[in-house]
C-alpha cells in the first residue's frame, strides 16, 4: 500500500508539504480578498454606495413620510409661531430630499435600482411636493391665528392619496 512503501521521513515531508501548500493557498486567497476590497476598488465603492442608499431610504432623506407627518401636524396646529417652525422644518426636509435625489441620479449605476429610486419613487414624491408647495403651504399661510385646518381647499380626496391634505 501507499503508507507501507514510503518511509516515515517521506510521509512526514509529504504531510509538511501539503500543510505548507494549503497555507500558501489560503494566504493567496486572503491577499486577493483584501486587495479586492481596497478603498479605491469599484467593489468597495459599490458596497459603500449600497450602504448609503439603504441609509437614505430608511431615513427621511429619500422618502416623504416625515413630510406627510408634518402636514398632519400642521393641519392641527393653532399657534402661528409653532406653525412657522413646522413650515421651516418642512422646507428643510424638502431640500434634503431634493439634494439626495440629485445625488442618486448622478451616482447610481444604470439599472433597475436606479430607475426605482430616481424615477418610480420620485414621481409620487414630486407630485406630493407640488401639492405641498402650491396648495397646502399657501393655505396654511392664510389661516388665521387659533384656527386649525382639516383640509386643503380644491383638492379632491381621491385625486392624490398621499397629498398632505386631508378631508
């Protein structure tokens, strides 16, 4: 058999050689993996970009839920100073949304993810902010002190379900 034909010394050298070969193979793969994910590497940049996109989608910079919540708060607010603070906060949210949208338009690779983030998700948000700017904020500005508002005039309830107006 194999083990009987070789001397103990030869078997020991073979075992050491196999171990050294395995260790060198592991070192080569580890070295390649480390250099594959360098800071300048496209793979690393893709991982960072995906992380940034997830952060934007999960935080209010790339969705309008917080703006919608502000709209709900603004309809119930009766104090003029508090209403002005909410309006200023809403303008900040809008600016953040537009800034991040422009960033993703310029930095995402072409494909279904870019279309989803920059086109399909952006169109309803753009409609929301159009209603926000043209109908809701002017209505809030013309309210008298101490008056709450439960709706935006001239906006059918079913025409835009995510509008910042409620009936």
